[in-house]
C-alpha cells in the first residue's frame, strides 16, 4: 500500500468505532462538531507528503525500497534520532505550533516494545520480538495512525494493582484462550485515540510477582469489539477562527479508553504475565516519549517568543530593557529545550540494536521545559498586558454600532493598524489566557510524566559513581 492521503486517512476512521463525547455516541468522528477540528489537525501528518521540505524529512525507504513514514523507521544511529527530532520540530511549527501526535506516541511505544521484547525473548524463550516486528511492518505498509494507551486509572495510588478493591482499576488479563487473551480495564489520557487506526497498550508501572495478570502489552485496532472511548476535547468549542485562531483549528482530544472484555490474538501480544519486564517497558517508553515531548515543545517556545516580541512592537515598548530581558529569558528557555533534544540524540545509547536518546539528558530536558512553561506563559501575559483578557469580542469589532470605537481606542503603535493589533491580541489570548491555554499548561506539566518522574529518572540515570570518583581524586581520598 502506498503512502496515504489525508482523505484516505479520514475515510479509514469511518469503521464503526465506539466513541462517546458529551454523553452521546458519535456516528462519524470526521464530521462530529466537537471532534472534526482535531481530525483535520491530525491529518496534517498526511498532508506533509505534499510539502517538498517536510516530505524529505517525513518519508524514507525501507529495506525493500518502499516509501514509509519516518516515524516507523527504527532508529539505528544518531542521525536517525536527529532527523526524527527535526521532523517533529518542523511539522509542529508548520501546524500552528501544536504537535499532531497520531504517530509519534505510537512509534515511541513500538520502539520501547522492541527493546523489552528482545530482552524477554532471551530469558523466557518467548517470541514477542516477532510479534512486535510484524505489527511494525503492518503500520509501515499501511501507513497507519497509532496512539499509545499507557496510563491506568490506578484507583488507590498507595496500593499495588493486585491490592485494589476493584481489580479492573488496572488493565488486566481475565482469561487466556488457545487463540489469545481477553482483557478488561481502562486507560486514561489516551491522546488522539478517537481518530487513529490502532492502539498500542503498555504497562504504566513496575509490577510485583503478585501483579502478573496486569503485566501485559499488545496492539489492537480501535474499532475492536469491546473498546469504548469516552472523549473530551481540549476546551469548549471555539466561537470563531477570527477570535480563536489556534484553538479553533489546532487541538487534540484525549479519551478514557475502556476495554470491556476485549479479545487480543496471540500474535498481537507483546507481553503476557512477565511481570519483571513491566517496569523496563514503562521506563523505555518514557525515554522515547520524553524525546518526542522535548522535540515538539521548542516550536511552542518560538510561538511565545514571536507573540511577545510582536505585541511589544505593536504596543510601542519593544526597546524597554525589562521587555527585552523577558524575551531574552524566553529565548534561553526555548534554546535550552531544543539543545537537550539534540544532545540526547548525539549522546544516544545503543540498546538491543536500537539508538535510544540519552536517558539522563532527555529527562533533564523534559523537566526543564515542564518546570519553566508556566514562567514562559507568565512572561507573555506580562508583556502583552491586561487587554489579553479584556479585549472586546469579534462581534464588537464587526458591529456597525461599536466598530468605530474599538478601531479608535485600541490603536497602538502609530505604524500598526488597529485590526492587526486586535488579531494579535486574539491569538495571545488563545495562546496564554483562554480555556484551551489553561488546559495546555496542565498538559505541559504532566504530559510525558510528572516533574517528580523526571527528577527520579535523571537521578537514577546520571553517572553518580563517576562524580564521586572525581571528588575522591580531587580530595585525595583513597
């Protein structure tokens, strides 16, 4: 099968999948008022084939000379990682500063699964590696979209999965058959699930010997019987593109993903009861997913820098030292993020034949972008001023009764039209002060794992023994 078009991608979503939003079953995710904007945004992943610069990054040849998406190219070298980073960075920049996600997270999950499947096969005599390889080939040849379902709902977080009052609070195996397994439970925060072809499901945490039934990984089509997606859009539906230039067109949906006794064939199973492998699988996924996160966050920083600089010029304060200082901080923040992505690729680790971003570097990069995002947003809010939230509405701008007053009194710098200043304020409101902006701040904090998760990972991954050895040497300690 050739690379798909946006039309072919959307047509494949009309497969009878069981999606709910606002309490009602969705007949067609491509046309539903609360979902179609997210589908259109995601379809950019297929539109890039028509852009010469992006296509050069997005399309590679497989071992048989066939064109496939770079997302499904197994990284074997630093160069592979750098090009993957560049694809995510540039495509995010071109698509409203919002990453598409419909293949990045899924392929993160595939690479983590390949590493751990190889490890398990060597110790347990399983053939999971073949299962993962076959699924990857399926994604390549059909140019599929893919979401990762990772986070369990967890119930009482102070207890292990087997200690929960309701065992379904972690996804689990309820029955094994000759032809596969039946699973029950739920995953949450499943980004883009309502509008992808397949789900890849991984454990959310390390398990104990008492948690074998929860130690599972597999891939499954979204339209499989028993899978139910309860979706929530980011923010309320935008009132108009004029007043909401970002959130009206560049949005994600997330779902509570229910597995109501879902059958998974054995050839789609990547882990089954090998509890010792659950933690490593969650660990390697986190590394890959944070590499994706650091790669897409830099364009968001550029977006904040551009908004801050432009509104400073429109307001006539671009030469003020405190304004320049804040914008310089935004530049440092953004370049720090981009540098960590590149450094993690340059200092990658070869694990089971796959080039893995440097774990310590990428965890620090993710920590810095998540910790600093609220400060970056605050700087833009500070530079733009209170008009960010009190600006009259689009209806006021267009009404014959009020337009003249808005035109006259919202004038800024003498060489800038009031209309352009109004448009910029609408974008800034959408970016840092609207409903979707608030949700984006939470996602930036918790997406790809919490701040504490990155602290722990960085501490574990850093070469502390080397540091101690050097200090002993300098101090003369034997």
